[in-house]
């Protein structure tokens, strides 16, 4: 059953970001002379994060592509050993003594540069409880399924996290002032970390709770995907591409029924019992979807929430 409410999709794209560093290496040309060579390294990363969805279905994806150029500079040189006067040094058989030099200068940015990105899809519904009397205590039953699948394009690179959540925050209004009611806090969450393959997970919130007439209930949830790519986790950081994707087929689906006779609830548009089970009332039409932007690095959707019980 799809519920009306505001659904937000976060999406953003970062232009390529580049960092450079120069190392000076010394390459010997003879026993007493050498040349100084500057090694220039670059690291470039491009991140794309997007979220999309409708009530009852949501999708979020993050992709990271990184390149360090070059992976390393390699040098070799060979020369005959000489003394401080520049004369060749010979062994007991009169042969010159060869000296072989080799050096590998790896890209230092490969182990120091970390990339983090995220995308989210979320919804919020707000309802107000109406009782047979202003002081009535109303019993409410809620059921909310959760499901999510998680995939990674490269299970050996970086790390990813996907979570799908649903929360009910209960507040009560006294003399025009809104107070939080900890006893009315409900929640359910699924969280998955990088691991392949991941067939997905299913959760369910099924609870009966009480709240005072005049209280507001904030029903919030959504799908979030985060991905991080760090050179410390990689043997080969060159030309690395990493994508994390998650889908939630139940985002925004829930049923909210009033058990107290003579009580009901209204949403922000004034509809009565819009999220009740089909036997209780007719389902309201979904509201128009609203888009909003979210940032990268520490990204997530804002919501009033408490730890899931």
C-alpha cells in the first residue's frame, strides 16, 4: 500500500578533483656524480551520487572512479666504479667493476587519498491525532515492512554501506508548545555493509503504542547508500572504479490504524485516516513528489529520529 507524503531524492555529481605532488630523486651517473630528477605525480577522482524513487520503490547509487598517474617512476643506471680521482677500479684479474643502480618511486597519493560519497532517498509524513476528548489516550497500531538489496561492482575495492529505515517520532502539544514523548518513539532499520554477494534483507515493524489526543506523529524513513574508496585498502589503486547500489521495494509503505473508538488522525492536507488499512478507509492518492538536493561527504537525509527499539 503506497502512502501519500513528501518524498525527497538526493542527487549530485562532482567534477573531477586532482591533487599533485613532486618528488626529487637522485640518479647516479658515476661513482661520484648524479642527476636530480623531479617526479610529478597526480591523483584524479570523479564521484557520482544519485537517488531516485517513488513511494514504495527507491534506488540510490554511488560510483567512484580514481586514477593515479603514473603508478610509479622506475630508473636504472650502470657504470664502472672509479676512485676519487676518476680512475677506474679493477679487480684482481684487471677487469673493471660494474655498478648497477635501480630505483622505483611509487605514487605517494595512492595510499593517502580517500574518497567518500553518498546518496539518499527519504520521505516524511506528519499526522495529528484527534480523540473523543482533548485528554484521551489513543491506541495506534502500525505495520511497516522494510526490504533492501545491496550490490557492489567490485567486492575487493573500498567499502560500502546501505541502510533502509522507518521511524515514528511522537510529539505532544501542550498550550501551543511541542514536547517530545520518548515513549512514543518506534523504529526499524536494515543496514548492510560491503560483502558479495548480498541477496538482500527483509525487516518489519509491527507495534501498538499509545499517544495523547492532539499529538503529532512524524513518520519518516528512506534509503541511504554510502561508499568509500581508500588507497590503504588497495594493492593497485590505478584506474580503479567502484560502484555501490541499493534498492528498497518497500520504502514509504506502511499501515496506521486507530484502535480507540471515536478517535482518528488527519494528515497535513486535512484527510482523515489516510494511511489506514484498506478495510478501514479508502487509500489517499499519492502526493506530488518533491525533489531536494543533498551534499557529498557526510551526506544523509535529515530527520527527527531516535535509536531503533
